[in-house]
């Protein structure tokens, strides 16, 4: 793929989170960008409109595909029989998934890829935060909004590219995980916990994807990994025995820390003589921080600089994000949906505020979480909460074409007899507003929206009512 300016690039399924950000990035780089989609939601709709890239009509139109197009970028939302895809194939146009296009774009760059079943967005954000603060120019792809960055994708002529490496499928025509396309110089794996059971129905098959990722690094690359994760240790040992590991393998562990007055501090070590205050907390974040430090070190950033900068990191959007608070309570929302993420997030809040009552709410929204056969993986994940709540909607089950599940099946799966289960957003909202939040925290966990509940508005109401108690 040529990197000449003013290329003609068409996006099939331009409305996706990464796809529309990539379209904007290429538009800003000087290329002529067009696209199609059969549904475009906010914020993609407004973002595309603001750059003059919103399609005139929703739907697929074979007439948009013409011989002068230099590249077609195919999104996961499209189907194999998409008329625009069929026309592009018939014309012999160059068709890329977005991971393939990113690799082509970054061939001459130092590629950093952050992978893992959990924590990859946060670690990618940490590395980006440090690079920005030291003035290092770099490209990136990250899966969430990051403070200080206007977009989720940046494509320029910078010498470094930082990529959040997702193990989900590449495109309708390519069933390989996205991260197998990037061939990183520096790679990090944060941990392995079974996810995406709709495309990886076996645990062994899921773990194998990470073995393939390790193999894709090459012997001259660097692999940074969380040595606190037993499954990851097992996978790396197997790769090493098969001689599929890079020569440079760097383990990391959770940073030693202490909590004082609701703030987490890194304890002194040989690299820093004083306690380092953080604006993040939780065991996973302390692991994430250690991994980000090693990645930054491989990029030539000193530990002294890393510690100075990381004190101002507040986290990625929807990752333990504080959305309202007062002196005696905090309302957090978090993207947690897989069992390991839910367990870690609930434990992080409970450990940070041991003197406060915790109300924890989880929405079952993904294919995995809505499968009755997978519910047992959540057993005891909500146990640290004083009040535990699970919400799911029948509409979500219908959209994913899954059989119904009953509240009792959810209670049995979570292994908690006092679990509060709701299937109607109005009833959930009424329950949450009825709670006594004196000296309490509320945690809302979902990759969805609780069927449209305004979480920020709810948080303000709850904080306001708590102040009156």
C-alpha cells in the first residue's frame, strides 16, 4: 500500500467505533474518504458529520464502489454478501480489514501492541499518556476515549505506533484475531481469561490465540507479560518449549503499594526513593502500571520520568471512572463484563474503601454473559459487595438470538442467594434510587447502557440525596 497523499479510500461499515475514528484520521491526513453503513449511532454520527464524512443515506450501495478507489477498508459489522464488498471483489480492488491497513501504514514504524483479556485499554492509555507528556510524536489505536486525546485513532508520519491489540475476529472474510496482523516489535500481554465464547467456544482454543500472537512477535521482538497470571505463565512456558518465544521476555508483577485516606501510593524501591501517589487504584491497575513501565523503558523512557508522569494519569473512559462524588460516597462506572474483570473491579472498590458499604450493579450484555452455560463463571464475583445487583434485558437476548434465561438461573450462576435480579430498566432505576447511600459507594458495570439508563443523571441524583442524609 502506498502512503501517498490524496488516496481514494472507502469504508464499508464506517460507523464502528474504530472504523469511524480511522476514517477521520485518514481524512485529516489528506486522503479522500467515503463510507457506508446500515446503522450509525452516536457518537460516530456526530463525529463523522463534523468532518463531512457522514453518508447521505444509510444502507449499502454498490454504485459507491468505483474503479478509482485505491483501498477499501472492511469493518466487522458488514456481512460476506455485502453488495459493496461483492462489487469491490469483482473490480479487483485492494480490500483491507482495519488491522491489515494499520499494519501497512505502520510498516516503517516501531510497533507497540498491548494485548490481553483485560487491562489492554488501560495499559495502552498509560503508555500514550507518558509519550504525550514527554513530547514524543506517535500514532495510536486505542479502544476508548483517553483524557488528553481527541480521537481513538491517529495516523501520521510519526516513528512509533501504539496499538491496543484485540483478540476478536478481524473481519467477515478473515476469522483470525485482529492482533495477529500487527507483528509488533514490543508486545505486552496482561493476562488470559476466557472471553468471546461465541467465536472461541473452547478454553483451549481461546488460549491458542495468544500462543499464535506470541509467535507473531518474532524472535527479535520483546514480550512483556504479567507473571502474576498463572494461565499466561503456562502459555508462555509452552511457547518457550516450542521455541516460539522472542529472545527478550520481560515479566512484571503488581507494584507494591499502600492505601492512605482513599489514595493509593506506590512504595519506594531502588528506582524511586519516595512514595508515589496515584489517581488510580486496584490490583489490576497496579499490574497494568508495572507493564506500562516496562514498555516505556523499552521505548527509551527512564523510570524517573515514568514515575513523574504517571502520577497525573486518571485512567481510560469507563474504566473505574468516577462520575459523581462527595465527601462520603463515590459513584463509579466501569466497562467490566467478563468474569475476571467483574471480580477485579468489585475487589478494587472494596479494598480502596473498606469502611464503606458497596452497591455493585452488573449488566449482562455480551454474548458470553447472556449464555446460561457461561453464568457459572461469574460465581462469587459479586461477593465483596454489600448489595449485589444483576440486570439483563429480554431484548438483548432476542438480538443475540439466545434462549431465555431466568432470574433464578442468574442467582444460581452467581452463587449468591440474596442477589437482586432485574430485567426492566425502570425497576432497576427505582431500586437504586431507593437505597440508603450514607457512607456508601455505587459501582455500575457494563459494556452496554442498562437499556438506556442515564448513568450520569442517576449518579447526580444519588449523590444529591446522600448529601441530605
